[in-house]
C-alpha cells in the first residue's frame, strides 16, 4: 500500500509540473485564434510560431482545448460511486461533542462514526484509503463546545478547514413537535451565494459529501453563504393540499461554518509538506472589507 501511495503521488506531481507549460501554450493559441477570427495581424511575438500554432488549432475543438489542472481529477469519479465518509473527533471528546458527531452521522448518508481513542489521525486516514472511503471528517472542540470541522478528501486531498460556530443540536431546536426519527433518504442540496472562484471551490468540496438524491426525496440540506459565514440548515418538506403548497420543517442540527484554509492535493493531515491553496489572513488591512466566498 505504501509503494502504491508513493507511485500515485509521483504521478500527480508529474502532471502538476506540466500545468504551467500547458497554460502558456493555451494562451498562445488563444491569441492566434482570436486574431484570425477578428481579421487582425498575428501578434509580433508569435509570428515565428504561427505555422505550428495554426496547425494545432486546426486539429482542436475549441470547447475541449482548455488545459486541465490538478483540481479536475480530485472528484473525477464522483459520478460513478457514492461518497463514503468516516466521522471522528479529537482525542478525549466531551459528551456534547459525542452527541454532535452522532447527529452529523445521520446528516451525511453512508457515514460511519468511530471513536478516536488513542489512534493517530494519519493511521486512520491510511486505513480509510485502503477501505475505499472518499472523505474523512474530523470534528474539534474547545472547552466542551464544537469549534472546528476539517474535511479530508481521499486519497490525496484537498483538505478544507472550517471554524464551527453557533451549533444547535437536533434536540435543542425549539419546535420539537413531530421530529420523529431522522429520515435516511439522500437529501437535495441547496448551495446559495457562492459567487467567487473560492466560493465555487468551497461549494464543490461540500456538495461532494452527499450522493445524488432521488427526485421525490423530501429532505433538504442547505449551505448558504452570508458574509463568508456558511449557514447549514437541515429540513424536510411535505406537499400539502392545494397548488404550490409546501410545508417545511427544520429537523436539525444547525450550525455555521467559516472557511480558514484549503490545502492543495496531497494535502491530507498526514503530510506536513502539503502546499496551501488558500488561507484566511485576518490581520491584513483589506480583510474586513473583502468578501472571499
């Protein structure tokens, strides 16, 4: 297994090393293509390469000529198999954290919860890789209050780290009437207001934690971005008599997430040398005025 992981990492690093050259070549062909379409002269710096570039353009489809990146193959097989998630906690979890993680295991379909015990997280991730898990979710706490959530996508990333705020468990919701048992149908996913490139990246990580639902499923999970705070809500709905009449009921749990770091592929917790794709820097002068998601 170790040799296989080393080989896969080596293959990834080789593909990533080609990305820069592919991007430069793509930009050259784009400039030549636009010049030919607009009837303008070829840019001076590209005239020596015009013949070779035009021959490549003639053989390409414009829609498929865009170079791929390491991001494209992270979820390449997401349509072929449902996600399989392992949920665990930091060491010596308190009773509130255990209760919260137990509720999370009912939110994510195909999720399995394990007691952390004395296990090292790198060993847990290696075991999950060998058993075809797609993601590991690690929940942290601070003084008995759930305070952090980290999503590791397997086999080699990305890793997204979130702060966890305003946690309300299922049994703390005020309107408890008719809560019943937690539905097991795959939920519909609502992703709201993820408008930037980083927002799309974040929503892509979150949505792939859930399998594709059936059209008639009456369960909804929503992630709504509000000033870089991602509000998670969990509802069921019932169609009532009359046209366009729907009754919605929150079934919990409820919490807010705030993204503070994304590590590149190969960026699981067992690799300290992983590259940082994005990190929140609260002490920069412009941070308070910017909206990242």
